[in-house]
C-alpha cells in the first residue's frame, strides 16, 4: 500500500476525539479506486427517519391510504415502524368496471436501487411517485414525539378496506411494503423499501383514479465543525506528502 494512503489514514485518526479513535486497516488500491461520494464520520448522524405513504382515490371520491414512519436516534434501542390508516368515503355513485389490460413488467420487482413506474390502460388518471432525501445539521437530535399509529412488528401485516379498495402494510426482516388493490378492477399500486432498494409501481386499468406514492428520508447530522487547531494539525501532516512528490 502507498505511503500516502497510510499518512491520510493517520491524519484522519489524529483529528478525531479520544473516544472515536480507530485503528487504520489496509485497503487495496483497487477498492480505493471504486469509492465515490463523500464520507460521514461515525457518530455524526444523530437522527435518521423514514416516512412512506400510499393513497388511492377512485372516481366517486372513495379514498384509502396508509403512512408508515420510523425514526432512529442515538437513544433508540431498535428501529420500529408505526402505521396509520386513512379511509374516506365518497359520494356513493357507481364506479365503472375497469377493462384495461397491461402486460409485462415482471422484472420491475427484481431491480436494484430506486425503481418508479406507472403503467396506465385507462383514461383521466393521475399517478405520482416521489422520493426525497432531506439532510440538515443541528446541535442535537429533534425531540422524539409520541409515535402515531399502530406498531408494525416483524412478519406482521396490517390491513384495511373500504369502497376504494384493500390496503395491506407488511414488514419482514428485510424491509417494509405498502400495497393497495383497488376495487372494480381499477388497478393496484405497491411501494416497497427493502434490501437497499426502493420500488414505487402503479398499474391503472380503469379511469378517474388518483394515486400517490411518497417516501421521505430524513437525516440530521451533528453540527460539530472541527476546531482551528485540529485543522492546522491536519494540514501540517498533509504537508509531509509533498516530500514524496504527492
């Protein structure tokens, strides 16, 4: 391993407080060449939260939806999702049976990363998929309010239904999924966060439906900028690299 790599590792270690010291380990040059983005030092993240919501509204105004939320802080024992259901009845008018046909799409459930899809075989529909990541700095974690909704345990499924359709929220050891099967063959939607990937997929077979899938990732970083002394120490150590021509 190159001398410059060891010096950078030693410099980072020297800049940490005593309780966060770590022993450098050797990393192959090939692995270093594949690194991307910026780093966050251990202990910098003081709060992490996820909010997922899915809703379906049909032509007569019946609406069904759910929100699953989780917040983890340094004082948290383990991450837990809480689920709130929201059902609303429309005007009672009849809904025309959906007769659209959509084929293919089997591979959507096996993709990696973020996958968003809307497949429509009806008229006058609206569908919205959105993922947002909110990162901010603070001196302390936000106050943890009282969890809203029902606790969703591992392997558990929470269900609900009304004139719009049937909703299910399930959790496994690998992730969480929100799914809605609309009545009268209007279609279905699913939102799944699992194994490092996010899926938002909607299939519309009828008309005049409005579907929303929204996921928010909220991260709070400790606002602990290094002192001038620590920065000077880092710069002094990095100057040694110039001797070797780096």
